[in-house]
């Protein structure tokens, strides 16, 4: 078994309106031993959220996207998907509602 690291197994992306569902999924995954990067963790003073997000995606195995219409309209989510592509990380859509994927993520 490889040694434990501080890196997350998955990075969870969601819209603010879906925060309760995101927290529930994160808690469920963590209960079975999956380390989840979620923006509920504190970051060190003077650290950039953008840098933390990039490092979280670089270090994870997969980007999980809670899919709702609000998420599909989010520029930030599209940027996270592009980062996942750049660092050759899978992205896994979790469908909370029926949505159409923007052309940039198809």
C-alpha cells in the first residue's frame, strides 16, 4: 500500500446553491476513506485560493462535478475542467439535475 499523502483523492466542484449536496457527498466519500478536496478546508494566510485550487486538481486522481444548470453556466467550473484536462485528471459528472454540457466540456 502506498504511503498516505496530503493530496486529495478527488476534487469536488459544485455551485453554492448545491452546497448541502456537496457536503453530503464529501462526508460519504470521506467515511469510506476517499480524501476529498472541498473549499471548507482553511488555507494558510496569504495563500491564493487560485493556487490552492490548481494544486488540489494537480494532486487529485479525479475531478467530481456536481452537475446542475448553475454549474454548467459557471466559468469557474469550466476552468477547473480545463485544469483537469491539462493535468490529465479524469472528470466525473454526478448528475443532480438534467443538464446540457457546454461545448467547452464535451
